[in-house]
């Protein structure tokens, strides 16, 4: 055992889909261990979470069980808020995946399981609400099996009182327990009518773990009964290595199965050194989340590795910057308590480390430390344009948005100079709405929103030649420039090309760039109200005046020439087309393709999603203007599981009523 594992705090993450009961399980763990007197003391303390009835951010708490300390992180289940957990998951020792006993909801676990597998985080499955189960555990496990890459190993089988689950038989211990409301389960003899079922289930469990242990396999083939210690050793090793996913069950609401889970966690949770190795940290604190907490200022919620962390410790950040901790706190839901030091493995809040961000190592080795694998960045799926209701709030809005982006890596902020819009983007409509609620509640800034403008373009219908003269006399030197340009369309994606065929000094060489600048000025907004692209402009002739010609005069003449040319031949509206890669559970794929088609999408192909059983990958072209609101519709069609990636692909002509509406909106917004 590594030095940092002795007496260290173990860290658990509770993950899984919304409504599975993760927060209820956390509260049951706290109540069973005496860390909370009643439900609701710790979980989902923010007003936004309470209003929605589910977690929207990490909930942190701790408890002690049989002399061992644990930090528990209750994670949001909705994909809209999963960016919250990207930095946290690599740092935990074990993830407990919470599920409902409904085979129809098995697919809801797949995104969570895939993420844990990708990160290499050991995990167990806790089937919650078993008191509401209405079917055999075997059927449920068969439905769950395809969503996990590693085999699911049932560690228990239920006992029944009529149609209700009344307890369980622990297959590793070969003991039977009966649930007692508000009390620990009571051990009883295995009922005679379940002895055969218990023997069959236990043998199946041994067969599954024997797939990864040749000695155990040989014992089974030789009808040798393996020792209980050997069975437990295999169960621990294989879960730690990600070879199996053990399955427990109970009812968090009633406290059923919670103490059995606690005992399994006590013996089977991997040591903290494994998480340290996964992250690549020697000594210091790994930041799970950064947030602003009222008068406490910015706090870095972090897990301690390598050695105890004293208050006032000096950190070296990944960029070499040095900062000193200005306060150290335990975290119990929304409550902070000041402490002098944090033990190895603990999750604590560190004050005054202003430059800290989620996914960073705050090193105490005297030199920077970089994480082994950077936290992935989630691409935005929904955006709104922001307008402060009160113009006097503009400065405050900028500061508040900066803080929100620091706290939530799933949000992003961009300034669209062309559209003159500030865009707030996130993982879905609900995610962005939550950010706006926080702006109002925490910073007192109220926001109006608009849809982001679509970056339409215009291009020529045909080529033409155009002459323009700029002549102005206002006393003293006047202004004079005369230019002739040849304009012709170019293939899509060519942009703008300028060239000159001037000979004999018809336009002095030093003023040719001014003509190009003037043309560019005129292309900034075409007749329909959008920038003009995909054309070549050639300066072919011109006239000059020895006194009145100037750089400004030729720039003006260039602008007039291109504006007259565009009016003469007319322009076509171009709209941006994105290539979408959409991921959907297979049963929903046909509805998803129909939804894309209804949004003027062109389906390019449909194929099984690689390494995701029961999922499809749909590729399509979709006009960018049709993407607004797509993620909400997609998730409505896929039990909240659908996702997509979008990248600009090409510009395409737009005609008819849609083109007229786009031009009308451009003129109205000018």
C-alpha cells in the first residue's frame, strides 16, 4: 500500500440519469452513518436545483463509516449539466452508477457508463427503488447488459414478500438479510425455496469472475469450492481493473441496502493512489470545480493528493504562477467549515486561489504539474444573444458572465462582431436558462435574449462591367476619381479576389490599393443586407486628375463602382450549411431523421455508432438557421440522450419566401 493510501479519505461519485435517485442515495448514506439527522439537509441546496427537482451542479458532502472517512460527490444526471462532472470523475476512487429497476430505462445508463469506461474509473451499479420493482432481476440485468462494455456481475438476488422485495441474499457472503425500515437489515436463514436459486446465481457469479482468473476457472471445472477470501479478492481486483461491474440493489428512500453497499465500499473501493496515478499528480490538490461563494470569494473545490494540505499552503499552477491558499474548508452541501488542514484524499474548498480552474493541478511540489489527460471540452449546442435590460448593467454583465464561465466549463461566451451580438452558449436550452437565472439571482443583472443571427452571404447572379466616377468640388482642392471594374462570379467558397489590369498609369500605382479597399467597403453589405462573397473584381481602366485625385477619392470611386454593379445585376442569397453528426439510440433514429428532414436537412447516411450497441450515427447537412432549438427536439425524441456535433461545411443558394424573410429581417435590424 502506498504511503498516501494509509488513513486517506475515500472519494465516491454518484452518477446516473436524472430521477434515478442519486441525491436520495447520498442523503441515505449520510443518514445511515450519522452525518445527517434527516433527509434534505445537504442535497440540492441551490434554488435552481430545488425549482427543477433535480441536481444541476456537483453536491459535495462527507461521512465516516466504521472509522473510515469518505467524500461523496453527487453528480447531475441530465446531459445538459454533465460538463459539471467532466473534471470531477477522474479524481474519484469509485463511481456508483445509480439506476432504476425498469428495463425500458436501461439505455439511459449508456452515456454515463461509456464516459466512465473512457476515463478508466472503476464503477459499481446500484439499482435503486427496488421496493417498486415489478419483475425479475434477471430480466433487468439482461436489459442492462448491452449498455456496459464490462460484464455486470450480480452480487445479490432479491427475496420477496408477495409482490414486494423484502430483502436480499448476498452471493459472496452466502447470507440472507431482511430489510427493516429505519434500521439495519436483519440476517436470517436462507429460505428453503430459494436455496437452489441462490446456488445457481452464485455459480453464475463465480463463472463470470473466473473469466479473468484461470485458477478459479480450474477450481470450478474440478468442482472445487473456492474459498470466500479468494472470491472476494477476485471481485475487488476485477472491479478495480474495470473488468467487471458489480451490481447491488436497494431503496435509498427507505434506507434498504444502503449499509450493505457501505460495507462493500469499505472493502472494495480502490486506494487513492490509483486516482492519483490516473490524474498524474504527485502532491497537491486537483481542482474538481471553481465557484464563487458570496463573501468567501472564489473557491476551488479540490481533492488532496500526496500529503496533508495545510491552510496557507503555497501552490504552483500549471502555468508556473504561484498562489497561496487563503482559507481551507470542509464542504457539507451548502455549508462550509474552516479547518487547519485537509487529509489525503479529502475533498475540500480552498479560498483565494483566483487563477484556479477545474481540471488543474495545484502543485505543492514547488514546480508545476500537468494532468495526464486534459478534461475534454464540450462543444456548445444552444446559444442566445444577450441584451442587458438596463444599459447601465453592461459593465456588471461582463463581469458576471466572466464568473459564470469560470464556474461552468459547459458555457461559452463569444462576441460576434459581424452581427454585433454577444452570444452565450451551453449544452442545451435548460443549461443556458439556468445561467440566466443565476445572473439575475446572484448578480442582479436581468437579461433580454434574442436568437443568434445567421451569417447569410450574397453573391452575384452574373458578371458585368461597371464604371463609376467620384467628383466633388467644395472650394480649394476637390475630389476626383474615375474607375472601371470588371466583376464576375466565382465558385462557392472562393471568397473575394481583386486584381488590376491597369496599363499606362490610367490609375496611378499607389492608388490601386485604395480602389480595392473601396470595393471591400462596398461588399460589406450587399443589396439584400449581407456581405457579398465569391466574386472576382478586376480594375481595368480609370481616369485621374493632377490636382484633385487622392487615395480617398479612388477608395470612394471603388465603393461606388461595386455598389452600382451589384444593383445592376442583382445578388443571390447564400445560407450557411453545417454538417451534423447526430447520435441517437436505435429505436429513436427514424424519428430523428424525420425531424432533421422537417428542418430542411439532407440525410447523408445512417450507420451503427462505433462501440455503442443499440445506437445510431446519423450524418446530415442542415442549414445553420434551422439548428436553433434542435437539441431540445432531439432530446425530446431520445429520452434525453441525443447529441450532435455541428461544423460549417458550405454555402448554398436560398430562394423564395425564406430568402425574402431573411432579407426583411436584415433590413429591419440594420
